[in-house]
C-alpha cells in the first residue's frame, strides 16, 4: 500500500467511525441519517437519493473511497 493510499484509508476509517458514533449519539437509524442528509442536500439545491444501505456500507467498511454524499451527512 502506498503512503497516499494508507493516508486515504486512515481518513476513510476515521470518517466511518465518527459518522457511526455521531449517529448513535443522536439515537438515529441509518435510514434516519440518510433522510437527514437528503434534507441537507435539498436545502443546498441538490437532489440526493441516499439510502440506508449506503450509510451501512460505509459504516461496515465496504466502501473503499470517500463517497460524494458525505458532505451532506456532515451538514
């Protein structure tokens, strides 16, 4: 693994853990987080179709890169 790939992996892992921790602190399901992200995107004029499965895939480490929709989850 190159240094760049290792750094990207570490960023993704930190993001994954942080997202799950924040979701659990709010007592939200993955589906609720997806809904809230879609609302945040809509407020910015973006039509986002994010589903619970995508949230779960990130939290479970199935995604290998940072998804485009993460900025709306963090909003």
